[in-house]
C-alpha cells in the first residue's frame, strides 16, 4: 500500500505499531486486530505486506511523511535495537533515542492527534538494583549502552508529554515461539529440539523475570485501551528463573541431559545478575492478564 493511500481508508480505529516485523510486533498486531483495530505497521525492512510501510525513523522527513499519511488513533512504539550485546553503540543511540524523537515530533505535528502513545523502554535501565523485587520507583542504574539508550529515550520523551498522551513500559525479559536464537532461551530450546549434546553459554546462574510474549502483547493492547497517560509500567511476571532452571525444564521435556560449556566470550561485562520485577501497577491499570509460567512457555516453544 502506498503511503498516500493509508489516510484515505475509513472505519475501524487505526493502530500504528512500529517495529511490527519484530518478534513482539507480530503478536501485538494480532492482539490489536482481534480487538477491532486496523493495524498499520512501520518497519525498516523491505516487505510485501499491504499495511506495512518501510520507514527509517532516524530519517526525520520520512517519519513526518509516514505519520501524515497514517494518522493513527493509537500508537505502540516497539521499533528499537533490542539486543543488549548488539555491539554498535552509535546505531543503538541513533535508533533508540533519535528515532523515537523523530516519531514523537511527527506525531505532535500531526493534525490528527493519537489518543495514546505507548513507548517500549526496558527493565534493563534498573541495572543491578539493590532490591529483591523491582518496582517502577527503583532508581535507574543502567549498566550497558542499550540500557542507557532506553533511559535517555524516557527522559527525551518526557519533553513531549505536554503535547502527546504518552505511556511508558519497561518490559523485563520475555520469550516465545518465533524469537531469534540470538536470545538465550530460544538458543537453548533450539539445542534441545536438535538434541545437541553440548551447548556453549555465558553465566548460567543469572536469574531473570522471564515472561511469555503472549502476555506481553496482551499487556500492550490493554494499555492502549486503558490509556493511563503519564504512567510507567513494568511488564513482567513477578517470577525469576535462573538459566539452570530453564535447562532443567528442557532436559525433562527432551529426556536427556545436555553438557554445558561456559564460553568466556558470552559472559558480558557489567552483567546484571538478577532482574525480577513486580507487575502490581500494571495489573491495577489493566486488570488480570493471561499468565504462563516459564515451564509452560518453554514447553510451547519446544513443541512448536
């Protein structure tokens, strides 16, 4: 679909999802479509989807043109470099901070103002917090460029809150069918599906609040509906699991034990050793959500 034709369609409210071609975007698109929205996606990748536009948000003029054509009623901004070990700091800051600023500027200039703009930050901003359970008031202590870029994005976005109805989310780790094997749990699942005898990992004693992508997508959709403007919300399960526990679950599912080799190249500097949150504020804002334990999610991934 051409950029110019998108604004001509009428009917269902328009939900703009940036980063729609990513892992989370596809699940969120289905959630929003099932809720009655006409979903338009922005992606930096060339594609043949009729409702997806190829737009580089770091290109200010391109961002302006896309928003002028789409005129979204609601926005969920997922587009980002989301791989902590990406390695290209320049790209991380350009995409995560400058790209977001260009989007917000375009939305603020639009004649058709959205009802809500949901921004995806990250629980990585909390770093190695000195508390067992992290709520949204825990001070940020980012420990890598990705986390710093997300915190900078939050501060930058606050400059637009007098002109746009912004909601912030801080997703903790989550996974599910379709996530890249660059991420640790899909990598582990892939090894067990192939019955590999050995796996190389980094620190297997780190603990994370792993949630299910289906719950995360549902959270975004509910936040769009509730529109708690100005709010900051952890997206998490409230349960922490170590990688050793995840491996034990998959060993039980697959019926064999895998040899673990710790590769020093996979051990990150400034590793956050434990990251676990509370979702009390989220649930208070949107109500009860579908929930899955990590063993349930891993079984879904293993048998997919």
